[in-house]
């Protein structure tokens, strides 16, 4: 893989080769998210967990409880990314339509999974597996189950799509159950320095440093602390040595410009 960095002698070009990058996307399903009634608590956990597994979160969408919208979102993302996750819509009520929508996306029927029925029958008292609760055993034909040690109603996976609950505690448990089916590359590592100046003061300097290190992601995040207005500069890379070199170059450039550099985040 050839670096697309400018051909300038004094620039530090990216390495000629790079490791396989695994990518993921998330469809957050539910009218309650779009209405503001419920705040999503799953995206941050999913992104952090996947990064630790060597998978980079590239996209997240909030999708209403409308089958056509779910089908369109899932089909678009599963064609583009290694893994697609969905959260929400696999409960016992009429508006839990994720299983039906995923089946429609794959062009297969919805069936009751016998292992899911067995799990639910063992979980509820005799006669307690009502028609509403049986809905939680419905999956697209050919799907495999994802364990749910908390409330037993499983998630499921089909091809590269992983369908998880919206309840954060259950989602996190199911995500751990999906771990065995997810391959990853190198995790992204990060380093932060902070400066007590606004973004506009260091924007050109940061841009020039980014041009030198196209394989290191550089972001600036303004903040207000008791110490004053400032900017956190966060560098992210897969190679520890590249991160170290890029951070040293950025720090040197800031100091040369008369900007005092503070390691890490400046506390409130």
C-alpha cells in the first residue's frame, strides 16, 4: 500500500505497508431514541470494546421502528463494513420488529429457534412462556444465537450482522457472547496533550503536522476549565512508535511556536 503523503524530503512519510483494518457500524433502532425519550448508552461501550478487539467503529445510525428503514440501513452497512451491530427492537412487544427487518434484509423467513424456545421455557415458570414472550425466540432462518446470561432472551447473528438488545446491561453481556465470532487487527492507541490556547491559534500548525503523519489521526477538542480556554490534542494510531514520533513532532512544533504544552487532559 503506497502512502499518499506529499513527496517532500523533510516529511515523515507513513510506513509503506499497513495491517489489515477491521471495521464496524452500528444501527441504533428505536423511535424512543429519535423522540428523545431514551438516550443511547450503547454506542460508546461498543466502540471502546471493539477497539480493544482490534475493530474500528466507522459509522453509527439511529433508525426508526420502520422495517423499510431498518432494511435499507442494514443492507447498506453490511455491504461496506466487516461487522454490523444493531441494538434494540428484539423484545416481546408489537413494535419490536428488528428480527423481521433483518430477515427481510437477507430475504429469508422468520422462524422460532428451538434452542431459544428451550432457553425461555427453562427461564419462565410452567405456562409462563406466553405468545408475547415467544416473540423473543424469533430469528431469521439460518441465524445463530448470541447468549444472554442476564434475561435469557438471546440475541442472534446472521452473516456479518449481530443483533443485540437495547437494554445496556443485556447488550454488554451479549456483546461478550459475540466475541468468539469477531476477528480483529491491531487496536488503536491514543495519546493526549493539552494547550491553554484556542483551536484557531494552533490550527495551521496541527494541520501541517497531520500532513507529515497521514497514518496518525489528529484531532483537536476545545474545552473550558478553571485554568481557562484550551484545546486537547488527541493523536491516535495503530503503531506505538509512529504515535510517539508524531507526538514528539507536534510537541516540538507547539513549543517552537511559543505554546506551553501540558501532558494529558487538564482537569477541571
